[in-house]
C-alpha cells in the first residue's frame, strides 16, 4: 500500500487561551494551508482579546523535552518560533535545535502585543540577536519591535527602510518589516532579502479591530508555505496574501471586547499529501 506524509510545521511559541494568537493562531494557520501542525509551549500567558494579564514560565527542562520529543518522531519541514521572553529560553531552544539537522526557521520576535503590552524581558534582546537571529531564515518584526531592535523611532515608510537595514546588520539572513501601524491608507511591508534587495508589499488597510494574532499568523503562514516547498521570497509574498484575506474575511466579526482574531479558515486547503518513497 502506498503511504503518504503531510508537509509539517513545528511552532515553538506561547499560549493564548482566547484562541487568536500564539500557538492557537499558529496551528490554525498551518492547518488552513494544508499542513500538519506540531507544537512546543514556551510560556503560558494569561490573556484575552483585551490584553495580557500575566505570563507564567514553562520549565526549561520541559521546553527542551518537548522539542526533542517532536523532532525525534515528526521531523518538520519548517519551524516557526514565536514568544521567547527570557535569555535562558532562547539558549534552550537554540541549543536543542542545534542537535538536529538544520531546518528553515521563521522567527517572529514577539516583543509587543497588539494591545501594546510589553512581552519580553529587556536583557533577552541581546541573546536573541546573538543566538537566534543567525539561525533564522527570516525574522518578522512589526514596527514597534523593529524600533526596539533598530534603536530608533519608526513612524514613516522612510523610517522603515532605514530600520530594516540596521536590523540586517545584527546578523539576520533576511527581514520582513511589517508596516501595519503606518498612519496611511495602505499597509506597506518591506522584505530585505539580505543581498541588498528590498521588496515592498502594499495592501489595503481595513477599518477593523480584528488584528489580534496577525503577526503569529503571518510567521506561521510563511513557515507553512516553506513546508510546501515554496522559496523564501514566494513564501513571504503568499503568507502576506493569506493574512490580508484572513483579516478581510474576519473584519466584521465580533469576538470578545478587545482586538478580535482573524478568520484563519476563510478558504481552508485540504491536507497536502506527499508520497513516501
């Protein structure tokens, strides 16, 4: 009997009990794109659509064991890394992944929630830059996160161009700087491929509060397309298209009293099957 496998994506990220961000958003996006999602929990935030109330840590031994357990059994085609809020956690993840063959990594440097809550310890930033940036295929900061990394205010598209180049000098392979907070009718993001090329992406901005988890969703969608065999530039473009449509299709839905989630399943794909040779 012929056997098949699904393209697989591992998400290493935090929790969101309200279902819109974190591992929950990741698994929704990965599944909606026809891939198989596995997960490793890095932190337990207590949050809903109105904001984060507390963050409880996961023991490092548990994080290390989760990663090893999954990679020993279901080897992913791509990895998405999200909330890593302590230096010890960064070192644990990087050290554990280093024991396995290299796998494309999409890193969403979750530092500031949509609600404006700071989610990362200050001393962790240098560890992220030293340890995690070099092994990530692409990092996907929003404007607030890019401002922290670049050490400058980012208010305009011109600022984004400058900040993206600065972030590249930190040792990144490539950077997708998301411009969703621009005070313009268009949402513009910039992809710096690390070879001197900058690709702008423009999308209509929707008048909606339902953007909770958009960054988590985007990084997971990019990882999903990489798992399907798309090139990194293709995955970056397709991932943004997916998120734009997910926001558009969930713009008028009321979920909770704050920033609502995207509609991840506006056009779900069937699980993709590859023949096992």
